[in-house]
């Protein structure tokens, strides 16, 4: 049981660092981050801070960072947050770069 718990915790830390790389590079490139989530399934904790909603979900085996412009069918309108300069930014290629390196 101890080994299983430690394995899940270690995997959770690796997932957090991986997703944090996406998040930090997106912010550095001034891309609006809508969601930062660790885990999948139903949210057990959620907090909105600025334009980003942070989630901790029940199944700790993955995560994601949702950026404005990720969905090709997404309509940009007044209800969506925008980048600091007031325009809906194009997704930067650099925001994908940390994934293979981690």
C-alpha cells in the first residue's frame, strides 16, 4: 500500500511540473491560460484567480493547461478573457516546447 501511495504521489509531482512548464511558457508568451488542471474527472478543488481557473481533480493520472485559442472552433467574443494587449492571441509554438523536455 505504501508503494502504491508513493507511486501516485511521485507521478502527481511529475505531472504538476510538466503542466507547470506549459503554463509558465504560455504566460511568458502572453497567451491567456483559461484552465490549469491536475488530474482528470470531477473537480475536488477549484479556484479562479485572474483569468485562470485552477483545478485539482479526483484521478491524479494526468493534467492539462487550456489556453485561449486551443479549440479551433472556439469563437472569440466579449465573454472570453483576452491577452494583456486586448487581442485574442495566436497560440505560440513555444508553449508546446516544454512537454518533450520534461
